[in-house]
């Protein structure tokens, strides 16, 4: 009995520690700690689909998109579908979510293989943020998830007025620059692979036959935009 008690005490202590960390970083008190642990667990440390965050990421992506769509619909009552769609893309793109996740401190509580240097510089923290949204939805329901997203993500990190001024279609901007400067520019599919249950596309931006930048996304359009953003930054195009 003493051995069993020690095991359960260790588990209880670990759960309390995780709950405290989640509360401090995310500003929410977990009820179902198991779902949050799954949300924080990258497949590099948990291969099982039930224990890593890929399924929750899928769910959280949809919930976050719906919350952002609702927010924009109410904020801009007279704007058309095209504007609203573009603004949503600006708010929930891979790089934006990853930057927000790091600022929120999710990198400190995420569970991943810290010996893999490639993971440290990838978008896994933005993916983890989406999984967390999925976990909160399961644990607290839609209304509380919506309130948390507005309070913890949209209001403090998504500066909508500034995002309005950003030209999202940097791919077209880059193509225009290349044409003006007599450069040969292509966006080439480098790789298409499965990461867990999701298909990932890797696109190379090739300038005059040399790889200029690389982009990654869950569809070719997002991967091309990511590659274009990296290329524009590298070239210093205003």
C-alpha cells in the first residue's frame, strides 16, 4: 500500500505542478488536466494520437478560426467577404500564431524533444497554441473559449488596426519585383509529406535558379505565402 500511495502522490504532485504552470502562463484554471497535457505534448515525445496534440490542433484550428471570424464580422459590419477573409488570414497565419505563442510563454510549458534543434525554431509552438484552444473548448465549452481567445490572444497580441495596413499577398508583390528587375522567379514544390495525420507542403522560392527561401504550410497557398514572406524579408523589399 505504501508503494502505491507514493506512486499516486507523485502523479498528484506532477498534476498540481502542471496545473499551476498552465494557470500562470495561460491565465486559465484547468479542470480536465489530461486534455491540457495532450495539448502541450508534441509527437516527438508522445507518438500516440490520443496523447499528443495533433488531433487537438485540428480542433483548435477550427475553433480559433470561427472565433476570429465572429470577431471580425462584428468589428467590421460594413466590410465585404474578401476583406474579412484576408483579415482572418493575417490574424491566424502560421508565423503570427507562432510568435504569439512564444510571447505568451507557451515554449516554456510545451512538451517536445528539446534535443532536436530543428523543433526549437519551427512552428510547433503556434501549433501548440491551436491545440490549447482545442483543449479549452473541450474543458470549458465554446463561450469560455471565446472569452479566453479574446482576452489572451486577440486583444493583447493581434493589433487589428496595424494588420489592416499589411499587404498579405506578398507573393504577388515579390513576383512584381522580380519582373521589374528582370529576375526569373518560381515557387517550386520541394516536398509533400505527412506529419502525423496532417499533410504538409514545403515550397522553395527560387530566384535565377537559386533557392532564396523556404516556406511550410498545410496547403500549397500557405506554404507559398510563407516562402514569399521569408524572401521579401531576405531581399529587404519594402
